[in-house]
C-alpha cells in the first residue's frame, strides 16, 4: 500500500496502526504485549499515547518497523519521528 508521505505524526501513526494490524501475527503480538483487546484498540485508536505505544512496539522489532515503513512507502525514521512527536503531545 504505497501512500504519499504525510507530515502529521498522528496521520503517520494511524497509517502504521492500520498496516501493523493487517498482519494477524503482528496484531496478536501487539495486543498480547499491551494487554488491550480489539474493542479497546478501536476505541482508543486516535489517542496519542496508544499510537506512540504502537510505534514503540514496531521499533522494538526492526523487521516489523521496516516492513510497515516499506508498506507505507516511507523511511523507518519517519515512524520514529512520529513516535517522538506523539510522546510530546501525550
């Protein structure tokens, strides 16, 4: 899924979230590690803290970070920068 590279941290993180959870194994690992369920994920998807947590999760496993960045047609550094901006916002 190639997309234009957005500048907004929240937009980047939402795209990353959608891409990350499209992989069932990655989604299950994220939900298991965070302890949240799918309903809570849907309800909190726009919260900066949750989005930052998702990006930290991707950063913790470089193959996931790279895979999601490639799917979004952006550099992994853009996801890291988005996480930093969201942590400042949260």
